[in-house]
C-alpha cells in the first residue's frame, strides 16, 4: 500500500511542478516571445523537472532499502 501512496504523491509533485513551469514559460512567451530569456527558462524548467524526478527516485530507493518487512 505504501508503494501506491508514494507513487501517487510523486506523480502529484511532478504534475504540480510541471504545471508551474508551463505557466511561467507561457507568461514569458507572451511577454517577450521566443528570445534568449525564454530559451534559458525552458532549459531551467527542464533541468529542474529532471532534478525533481531524480530526487523523488532517490527517496523511493532509500525508503525501499531501509524498509523493514515483517512476515
């Protein structure tokens, strides 16, 4: 049951921060169009989301390795 809960929580985090990144990129595009600042913001958003995915994966790996199974 824990795996399902963590998967839903991690999916929610990815969706939430993806929506924030898309909103910021949309505002930047409306403000200045496709320019250098927009490209840098896209790069920052992609790297930030990739880092979030790696971090959540690290949390999952750590919890799996430290989890005690009682049977």
